[in-house]
């Protein structure tokens, strides 16, 4: 080999080696920067006290949670009350999010991890926190869930072990967090306050069906089991009458129907209580597993205080009087909340109403078969 060729090869080795050295140095410089992010807060500076609005946007649906005084409401559901515990849980988790892993992010990666801009195919779920002035305090795009066991990823309902997320201010990095943030959904059913109706101490219960023969009315003189069935003479099954009444004690809300939904030929349920309240429920046709229900509540709570016991000590009577006052206060607050439900069409699971919506014949005592001779 000539001396000239030796010099050419030496120069090439220096160039290639220098380039490799430069790339190696760049990689080494990047690693400390990425490593420094691990364990750091993802949404830096986000404070719960400053958040007044939360916007969750998915591909086909948007949900807005807004703070009103001491409560949160769903803007798209006419200001219906949101579950305060769930809102608080989301806020706390967002503030506590830590960077578990950080990697460079390319366009193909965004497609694969469902981190495209909201509104596009394979779009991320956008989670935005805003302050009182409408200023964005923090924004996070949520992509696919992360699974330690790849077999779990085949199940769309699997909770996941984490999630791939991106800050829209930095589209070149993807972060892995250890919380899948399942709460971040735009479905209203996951956010509404489920406290529905608590129709207690029923005195008269009447259910008017579209089929007159299926309608019934039961009533009692005391808050006991002395139920009587109105209409043609028949033997009432007391246990079924109790079930029809007590099922109304806790009618939880599954979801909300559109406020302008028309209930065609509804079944009308009227329940009058010993507390001086009257509930009228219009119950529409069954939709899947739920009934759409409109409710109207009238009357003023009127509960009589128990008399003082002559044989009891003064302290004991004072405690009983205070307990009664607290009970009345809770009743008044509950009634105020229930009266506000009249503006909405509630979706109530059919299992909650199955005992109350029985036909009249189904409330009758079943004759025992005659003994064989």
C-alpha cells in the first residue's frame, strides 16, 4: 500500500471516529437530562386551591367540571352536582403524578401510543385544569394504558398498570406514569353525584299503570306493617307491600337522560310520607337496564319530636332532643337537594324499582295448596 493511501485512510478514520465520538457525547449529554426528570412532578406548580374548571375531551365527547362555591357541577348536564370525592381524587392524583420514565417521541410513536392531537385519529384524551380567570394551569394528554403483563392489554376493561402521557408543550417526549388515571373519562355517568331519592316512612303508596288492572294503592296508619290494599277485596302479602315501600328508601342515580326527553305514557308513582312530603315519579319505558324518571317533590318536612321521658335524667333527654334536631336538619337538607332534581330526567336501574313496580296481582298473598287427604 502506498504512503498516499495510508494517509487517506488515516484521515477517514479520524473523521469517522470523531463523528462517532460526537454522537456518543451527545447521547451522554442527553441521558443526565432525562434521568434528572425521573421522580419529578409531571404537572409542576399545579395547586388544588387554584383549580376552578376541569375539561376532559375524548374523541367524541367533552365533559366540563366547574367549581361552584363549595361544590362541583357538570356543565354539559345543566349544572347537575358532580361527585365531590371523585373530583377531589382526580385533582390529587394529577398533582401527585411523577415521571416514571421519559423517552423520545416521534410521529409514528404518537400514532402507536394514541397520543395524536385531540380530534384526530388515535387521539389522546385531553385533561385541562383552569383557574378562575380561564387561564390554563396545566394540560396533559393521555394515551394508551401500560401493562406489565402484555396479555392483559387484550382486555379493554383491564385497569392497566400505568399510562403513556405527553405534555402538549413538549411533543418530543413521552412519559410513563404509574397511575392509569381511569377517572379521566368524559362519560357523565362516572362523575354525577349518585345520591338520588330517599323516600322514607311511606304512609300511602300508589302506582298507576297504563293498564288499570295492574295499578294499586296501599296505605297504613302507623310507621309499621299494618298495610292495607285498596280496591277489590284481596289478601295482601305484607312482605311484598313492605318491599314495595322500602325499595324507595335509596333510589341511586345511574346517569342522566337529556333534560328535554319526553316520557310517553309513563307509569305514575305517588308516595306520601309521615313527614308531610309527597313524591310524584313519572317513570318512562325501560331503556336497557334503566328507567328514565322525572320527580316532583312537594310539602315541608314535618317530623314530631319524641316526648321527654319522665324517668330519664335531664342529660339523657337533652341528648335525645339534640339527636332529633340533627336528624331534622339532615332531613331538610336532603329534601332541598331532592327538590332540585325536578329539572332533570334521572336514569335509575330497574333493580331499584322492581319491587315497587309489581302488578297489583303480584302483591297478593299466594294461597297455600290444599293438604292432600
